[in-house]
């Protein structure tokens, strides 16, 4: 490692791996030179805390081994040459004179081009550096994170592009600063994400999940139970979050819920309330008290635009301009109670999950006795009981995402149900509408559990041949965050 600060993205010598050699060859064949450096940004699996980062609540993800690896060369010409090792992603060349003129628009079906995620990262970096005339880049991407599957392939791509550009222009390498910058950059794709994915991409540490808090952004390691493994299984359904308005619809429903709750509970500084967590802070309430407030002030299943305007004393143009995004302006009905209940209850589940992990660790290090029963609700630190308690929180999270947040998918529910038949708790991970589940599995059961999913889901439910199921399911442990590789 070079003489960089611990808070900076590490710069390591280029490893002599097969993947690096192959990517260097592709790069050489495309551009006639060796890459001058590589960046590597991991995907992530979120263990618990879904759809609450954009409401300001802490989440508990860990980084995966799967990543976006990008080979880079800096050129004097203000141009981008973008290539991908996967031939389904076609190469493109473009000039980058002024970031204000970047055209990050989707194709005619509304789906973003793959390189739009790269443009988001570069636009964010250029804006941050305040430069319009700049050096260009030749970039070759090799990714192995399953795309559009809730494992954050999009943020790894945005973040790798942003980091490549910053490094080329001697910009900041501070992990927290880049994570915040990348969260802002990815919003150019059109989704109003909360920042979890970019935070874990940069702040991840090997061997522990991270408890991520926002405003200010911070990551605290959480040791996961040693006798359990997290298994990720793909539902075989993909969902590109920027191609539909499902994601943004949830974000604005949460913002509207926060605004209405603030108004009806008489908060004076009501204009400052944007998120459900800001409101909780102002009211100095517990999460349970916030839940009760939701049931009291927004009890209906559906709110129309007209009803919302009446409560907020604004007209529909104000509502469109102040709250709705381009792809949600045409919506006429909103589910506020259900979304807000999910957020407050899920935020509580994150706290409970973290407490159980933390106290069980502390107790097993010091005594064999009862673990802080008052706080965690557990009578002792029996490993089976701890895993059941953690698993129950994951099952409840999935149920809430399925019923209150309505972001599950029939295949995800099938995977979760099959898991329950062998006593394994699991939940959808990432935004949902397809993608993956994450399951908490006692170590000694991993092989049997994976085999059950292969038989019952991939073979019986999806008609796949068993040997083809291998690439859709894997056990994983917490991995490290973003890196730069360079000849030192
Ligand atoms: P995720 O849950 O994986 O973050 P998103 O819907 O946010 O899913 O983003 C998925 C999109 O990211 C893909 O449709 C594709 O455009 C882009 N993407 C992901 N991985 C790659 C890759 N290896 N190469 C090119 N583009 C990729
Ligand atoms: P995925 O599924 O990886 O695109 C999205 C958001 C996260 C978070 C989760 C749901 C982005 C970049 N990512 O993740 O911020 O809100 O959904 O918990 O918007
Ligand atoms: Mg994404």
C-alpha cells in the first residue's frame, strides 16, 4: 500500500490475476496501449434495512466479492472511449467538453443505456472538480455483479467511473467524500436513491457488515454471527430501477407522508421536513410513537392528489413542482400509510438486528450468561436462539416489503417460502421487483439449503437444469471496498 491516508481509497500494486491479464489484453486490442491503472468497486448485499436509506435511516449492508473492474488510460483529448468485456454492452465514443451538456437520457423504451451509468459518475466528478475542459479517458469495463438484481451493479459502475475520473485528475480519494459524491452522481440516471450502495462500496471492510448512518455519512463495523453464512439466490427476474417509476414513486410517497405528518402534528419548522427520519428527530419520538402517528394522521389506504393538496394547502402545480419527479408527475393516487409504516418498522428492525449482533458478540466474549435481555429480548446467548431472532427480523422485513411496500415479485416470494420449509429465514435484498433474496443459514446447513433451492426453485419452479442453477446461488462473506490498482 502507498503512503495514502487510511480514509482514502487504497492504491495497490496491480495483481497478476487471470482477470486482469484478460482485461489488459482486451484493452490493448481496443486502444493499442496498456491501461495505466485499474479501479475495482464491489457490489453489495443488504442484510436488513430496505427502502429506508432515502428516508434517512441506517442500513446494514456488506460488500460482495463480485465487482466492476475497470481498466483506464488517461488521454489529452477531451473524449471518452467506453468499451465492455460483455459484448451485449456495445462500445461508444463521445466528447466531454462541458458536463452541463451531458445527455444522460434513456433509449426509446425508457431503459438507460449501460454507459449512462458511466456518464453519471463522470458528470458528478467533473462537477465536483469544477472543470469543463479536461483530459479524456479510455475505459474498458469487466463486471461480474448480476445486473438489475438488487446487488448494486449500477452503483459499482457509477462509482468506478467517478473514481477513475477523480484519480486521473488528482481529485480527492477520501472514501466518505467520494461515497457522497457518487450517491449524488447516480441520481442523474433518474432515480432518487439514498446513498447506501455507494457508501458500502467505499466504506466496506472485510469480515464485517457495516451499520451505515446518513447525515453525516458514517460506517460502523458489525460482526455477524460466526456460526451463520449469508446465502444469495437469484429469482431469475431482473428489474432495472431507472426504467420504470416504481422506485421514485416509493421515494415521493415517503416524502409526502413526512410532509403531511409534519403538517398535521403541528410542526412549526414544517418546511424543513423532507424525510420521515427528520420528522422523528424534530418530534423527539420513538419509532413506535412515529408508527402511532402514522395510524392517527394518515389512516386511509389511498390518498388522491386533490386530498394531499387540501391537507398541505397547496395547488396541484405546487405539488408537481415541489414533490414529484418527472416520471411521477402523472400519478393520481398515493399510498402513504403503508409506506410510512414499513419505513418506521424496518428502521426498528435494523436497530434490533444490530443490537443482537453486537450484544451476542460482547456476551460470548465475556460471560456465558444471559445477553442483555431488556434490550434484545433474548434470554441467553444460545447460538440457535440468536440466529432465530435475527432470522425472524429478516422474515418480517420481507413480509413488510411484500405487503406494505409492494416491491416483491412472485419468484422472490417463492424463494422465501421454499426457504421457510427448511427453517431458513430470508428476504428480498436491494430495491426488489425481481433480483435476489438473502438468507441467513447456519453454517452446517449451507450445502443442504443450496441443494433444496436448486431442486425446489430452479428445477421444479423455473424448469432449469440442475447443473445450470450453480451460477444463480452463492454463499458470501463480507468483503472489502473500492480499490485502485497501479504499478507502484
Ligand atoms: P442493480 O440492482 O444491479 O443496481 P439497477 O437497475 O440499478 O440494478 O442497474 C442495472 C443496470 O446497470 C443494468 O441494466 C446495466 O445498464 C448497468 N450495468 C450493470 N452491470 C453492468 C456491466 N457489467 N456492464 C455494463 N452495464 C452494467
Ligand atoms: P438497487 O436495488 O441496488 O438498485 C436501490 C437504491 C438504494 C436503496 C435500495 C433499497 C440506488 C442507487 N440504490 O438499490 O439506495 O434505496 O434500492 O433499499 O438508488
Ligand atoms: Mg442499482
